């Protein structure tokens, strides 16, 4: 990497002006920068404008670029918020033993609460914060997307922090790293790979719930925000197939572009954070990343901005750290106060919640429990069906490296298309064939969750050591025996990982799968998700709260009773140690 | 011819012409000379032996019993004596040292090492507030002083697990101290308390006379796992601690380059650690430590992760830097389990015993640098440490340690496998049933640390005894070592149930239960009161290993339950023995 050494040891003065050929190379970057700038400006202009919650969603294809841009900005803003939350929450949970005991179960519970259940609270708070500006509703929508993507990122960051090798941590301590240096030189790099994968999943989740987050009924108010999600929702409402297809195509295009322009380069770049002893033979690559790395403009910009900034921060915090050490640790009283306040607020919340739930009538409880049973059966059935096809197919693909090299990217694109966007088309087909939302919900859940299982099974099958496969050959094991003795046990841990993610996702997805606005009417089927969606729509907060609690309890219980045990079994008995 | 020589010698002796007699004897066979000498009065023996050439004296002296050798050697001056001991055949020498009583051995060791100090090994166990070291070091103010430091872990039930017994220790300038001990003896814990990484449960660590917590000690650590940041280049890794000190970029780079140059890594500044071999990674570790110019350099098993040749290389380079005073470090504290490494590098060696850790020996190594492994005094030290480490109950060389509380301790199972025990006994059988441990380890190409658990296990099971560094097989051990694989099991079972408290307890508890089954948790609770968390797991693992091998019980890993093995085997064993 000659470029790096070039900037490191001070470039010669004429190096400031990029040579002709490199200016050409830099052109795409310049344009990309300008586009981002324009997007932000136009969104800001719209954001501070007066409130217009009932914006007419235009179904003309010419409106699509603007809507796509707005949706992307919303998701990006929610993602930035998630990242900030992740750092703060994960940091405290990992380093404060007392807080950890409270924060981790809390995170577990929050994760099991479906997005829509946050809607009324978030919206009311935000709209009352900015009563006259569009900003309030916008912030509400962003917060809603945030609640759908933040939890797994936080978990990932927390567990990465907890698993930093002891000696690495000790090196940072013995050499008196300031918290800033520790963060950018140890914690963030160590956590980055897990964080990036989870970010991808989170953003995909953002697309999945986009329709629910951009257009909703809150009591007597019908709120809709200009964006791809509301476009699709409106098109579905009107039964405009052409608009649905146009919206869907735009969404897929945006997702594929984001994958190529953002995630691939980021993943390729993050390879340097892999904690490995030897260099891997094959590493992910990205032409975009190569373009960025070769860019003179960028390296110049960073040598003027980020490099000196980081240096200044490092110096500043190093001085602070020294003084802190001299002054000794400051008192724990503040922390006790903060802790006590949080605990008090939590207790108050629990009391209020219980009083609210007490207002739910018996017939309503009955509906909730019947719905819970129906959704439970639906989710388990979907998982079973998903496993039935993905396990054999995944193993078949995973055992053949060449096939998986072709199949993986295709499956990834297929998986990145949010099932909710496809939903109107599927429903249209189903209704034509005489089916209803009962089957539709199953299809939607299946589309939304099967990929997690498939990817994990493929990963598991491709990780089976060659010598074990050769043993099977030498002993002439029959096909059935091979599957029973090697393939199935070997992919079991991966399968469980896939199931855990898929199960959580399916419960969450039930709120959009069981209740749908279509052709100007509302179709729903029996289920807990439908109960929640309906309660949100009608502004029945008691019912919403009760149903949400039931769902959270069920998800947490299933996790503890089933998945966690299977996980323990998988990580002891079925772990392939190398 | 031989006869005439013989007579001539006798004649010369009768004339008391010692010079000529010695000269004449040198033409005879050494064993014959030994016979001749033995028949003479002691004064005459000394007169003649004192006049032998060094080589010949060395060949003769091996034919005498150890006490005789001892006095004969003392008929020469210290210089000549050292030369003679050097020339004695290595096996004979080892036997000689083994057979010598401690007192005499110690005395001889002093003389051989040309010790200025009358008693090089002075135990530091007396609980005096100011531990005095022998010789000049007592005058020098120590850099680090540990006073009665102790480490224990509080169990949830209030029970305390003592990891390190109250210990006094000093680190003087201009010394390399090696801390030796079997694995799990708390060496690393002690290092972490001395360096300020962790604080003692009770007692105090002083840094230049002030409590460690109130100062900022300038120390560095070289870790076993290198603890480099894989995402930083070699140069950035070395710079990181300097940045933490608030040093400016330019000075940092200069210092880092200098440090890298001194460990021979010039030209690798921009490489990433994963591109380097293990030895080079540890060089980076050294460069990082040396760049901060620490007053005390701590090293935690720095060579253990490297192959033998690389380790040897790095060790000698480090010694070169140290001896030539090319590094500003005043003192080095090395933790190791490798006895030879300790004797090779250290000015002072401290041997730790375990459960809980306490200092069992603390002595100076009075061999000038550079040291040769083949030198006699080198083996003397190595052998001495072997003895201390192989006889955990005995207070070798310090028979007068007063007032050790007679604690009844829970028997601790050495972490050995039945197969390993059988293998060792078989080897011992082949070597005539008695062999020096040093030779055994050497023959097996093992570190003493790896061999010791197996030796301990064999002793615990009554298959062997230890005597002055020799392992001696018992009749039971002989039977076990010679038995076929299937016949070994009942023998092992009998030995285990006779000698191993934990297995006895397990069996009787299982016997008493009507269904002959118990959860493993039950025994874990019993062990919890005696061992640390980590050790409990190891004890359980070993007990399971032995108990299943001996067919005392079976273990259901899914339910984590122990089930009594049906009694068929023990009866079979009875008949086989009868």
C-alpha cells in the first residue's frame, strides 16, 4: 500500500493537486458527495416545514426517487441513532456489573416487543414535542424504525466487549490508555465485525417494517409520511398493481445499490479487524472499496481532517487520563443517584403499566390468549416448514463449494427483498386463487424468516472438515447414514442459531402478516399480531399494552425454555472443534 | 605389567611419596584406583587424590559412594573442585547430587557457584514486616515491595477460597527475578498484583515505598499471547502506549522505530501482526514494552507460545540487551514454568507452591552470565528446583520452617489421564523401576510442568513413590504398568477407591441412593468449599475421567448425572487378583 506511506510521511507540496488521471477516478466520489448533500438539504427543508400529516401520496412513478430518498434518510437516521444508543448502552452494561444485571434482561425483553407496540407512545411524545412542525412526526417515525433495529446491535456490541481477550485488555490498562484511545484502538475494532453484520440485519429489518413505520392510524388521526413504505401501502390500498410493482422495483434497486455501495465495501474493509493468527487465503473484496482506497482526494481529505482530529483527541484524553489518575477516582455517589433514579422510574412504570392492564376486560383477555395460541402455532409451523426445505437444500449447497459460490449471492439478494413489500402481490395472487390472509400470513412469515435458517445451514455445511467427510467415504457409509451421523449433527449448532433469529423475527413479523389494509379495506386473521395492530389502529392502549406484554412474555419464555437449552446442547455436544 | 604398576604404587605409598604415587596411579584403571584408595587411611587418600589431574580425578571419584565423593572433592581447592565436578560423567553427577543429603548438597552448591553468600537459599516465610534479603541487596532500596499480599475469592455462601497465601516479596534494582511454579499456582495473579493490574485482597504493594494505587508506576508487561492489536500495524502497536503518554506524533514515531530497531524488526513497521511469525510477534511485544522505557519490565510466560529454537534465540537476545545495559529497565520480573529458563536468566529464583500459593524457595543464582546449560552448577540449580517442585509437602532445604499451621486439606486430584499414568509406569518399568525425574522428563521431551501431574497422580494412586528426585515404582504400579489394557481397569479401580477421597465419596454417595444416581451438581457443591471456581471444574473433569475409566460410575452428560456402574466389574477384579 504505497498510498498509505505517502500520506504518512508528509506528501510533497505538489501532491495537494491530484494528478489528471486520479481526478477522473475521483469524479464518482465528488458526485456522490454532492448527491448526499442535496438529499440532506431537501429533507431538512421538508422537515422544518409545517405539519402535513395527511400528505397525499402520489402514485406516479416520477415521485419514486424522492420517496426512496426520504425513506433512505429515515432509515439512515434511525441507524445512526441505533449506533449511538448501542455504544452507550453496551458500554455501561459491559463495564458496570450492577447495571449489567438489570440492563441485559431488560434488553432481552425490549427485543421481544414488536415495533408497532412502541408506536403510540413514541408518536404522542414526539408530536407533543414539536406540535406544529413536520419534524415531530418524522422523529416519531425514525424512532419507530430505531426500535426495530437497535436491540440486536446492542447485544452484539455488548457481547463483543465482554469477549475481548483478557491480555489485550490488560495491555490497554498497563499502558494507561485513555478511554478514547481504548475505544478507537481496541473496543471498536474488536466489536466491528459483529457490529457490521448486525447492522446489515438491522437495516434489512428497517426495510421490512418500513410500511408500518411510514403510514399508520393513531386513534382518529391518519398519519402518512412521504416515503417508499407509504407509497407501497397506498398502492396496495388502492389495488394499483402497476404502482405496487414500480414501488417494489425501486425498493429492490435501492437495497441492491446500498449493498454494493455501502455494505460490501464496509465488509471488505472490516476484514482487517478480524482477530486471527494467520492471514486468511480468501477475503471479501469490493471494487468500490478499491476505488475509495485509491482516491487521492479522500486520502488528502482525511489527512487534513480525521487524522489530525484523532491525534488531537488522543492527546487531549491522554492528558485528562493522567490528571484523573492523579486526582483519583471520583465518588460513586453520582452513579448511585443515577442508578436509583432509573430504578425508581422503572418501578413507577411497572406500577402504571399494571394499573393500565387491570382495565382490560375478560373478553379482551380471551381474544388475546386465543390470538397468542394462533400466532404460536403459526410461527412454529412456519419454522418447521422452513427447516424442512432449507436443511436439505442448505446442506446440499454447503457441501459443494462451487455451487455455494453461485448460490450465496443470489440467496442474499432474495433475502434482502423485504417480504412485506412483496406481500401485496402475494395477497393479490392468493385472493385470485381463492385463499385468504390465513394462508397469506403463513407465506409472509415464511418469506421473512426462512433465509436466516438457510444461510446458517449453508455456513454450517461448508464448515464440515474435509477429514470427516473422507472418513465417511473410507467406511463406505450409506447416504442415509452420512446424513444422520455427520451432516445433521454438524449443522445442528448453526441450525439452532438460525432458529433463534427466525423465531424472534417471526413473532415480530406477525403484526404485519396478520393484519393488512388492502383494496380499501382491512383484512385480518386470528392472531396476537392482529390484536396488536388492531389495538394500535383503534387507539385502545390498554389492550395494546396487555397484548404486547403477552407477546414479550411468550417470546422470552420460549427463548429461555427452548432455544437457550438447545443452544447450550449445541455448543457442547455438537461443537466441531478444530 | 599391570601387576608391577600396582606394586610400584604400593611401594611409593609406603614411602609416602604422594606425588609419584598419584602419578603412577594415573596409569591404572580408575576402578582399580578407587579400590586401592579405599583401603588406605583417609589422610593418605586425601594426599593422593589431591594430586590427581582433574580429568582423572573426575573418572575416579564416581566410583565412590556419595559421602566419600563429597569428602574427596573437598580435599581440593574450590577451583579444582568445580573443574572436577564439571568433568564427572553427567549421569554419575546427577546420581551424586540426588543422593547427597540436603544440607551437604546446599553447601556444595554454594561452593560450586563460587557464592559470596554463606547460605544462598534463605526461606522468606517468616512473617516479618521487613523481609531482609541476604547479602548486599538488603541495603538497596527495593523498587517494589509486597507486604503480606494475599488474594482470595469470596464465594456466594461467604466461603473464602484462598488463591495466594500472605506473601512478602521484594524487587530490587539491577535484578532479574524469575517466579516459578506449576500451572495454576497463582504465578500470574501475583504478577498482576505486583504490576498494579489487580489489587490484593489484603496486604499492600509498595512502589518506591508508597502504596501502588497512589502512584503511577512506570511498568510494562510482555504477555504470553503477545496481546498485540491485530488491526494496528507493527509501528502503531508500539506507538500506542506512547500516545497514551501524550507524546507528540513525531517523537512517538522516532521512539517506536528505535525500539523496533533494537529488537531486529527494522523494515517491518508497516506490516500487520498477522503477517508475522510467532517469534516476530513477540519481538513486537518486547519493542512495545521497551519503548515506554519501563522501570520494571514484567514478563508473563513470554516464551511459552514459541517453538524451542525461537524461544532460545529471543532469550539470548534479551539477555544481550540487558547485560549491555541497552535498555533503561532497572528490574525484570519473569513468570515462567520452565525451570531451565529461570536458571538461565534470573539473578534470583522464587518457587511457588500451590493451593494456596506460597513461596517455597527464594534464592540467588550465583552463576555469571552468560550461562551454559551444560555447566555443573547449572544442573545443580535445575535439580534443586526439581526437588522443590516434586515434593510439595516437604520443605526441602529448609527443614526448620517454624509454625506452619497443620491444615487438613481436601485432597487435590492432579489433572492427569489414566492412559498417561499407565504410559509413565510402563516407561518406568522399562528403566528398572527407578528413574530420575529429570531424565524421565527429558526422555519424554516434556516440560516438568506437563509431566508433574501424571507423576503426582501415580504417587497418589500408590503406583509409585518419590524419593530425592527419583520416581520409584511400587509393586502395585508394576502390576498396573504390565497389565493388559483390559486388566488395567480393575487395578486402577482398586487403587482409586483406596487412595482417592473424592472418588470414595462419590461411590458411597451413589451407593446410598436407592436409584444409584446423583446430579453432578451435588459434588460440585462439595468441591466449591475447597477450591476456586476454575479448579472445581478441573477437579470434576479429572474425577469424571478417572471414575469412568475405573468404571465406578457412568456419566450422562445430557442430564449431568452420575450413575453407579453395575457391580459386575469389581467382582471380576476380585477373582482375577485371587
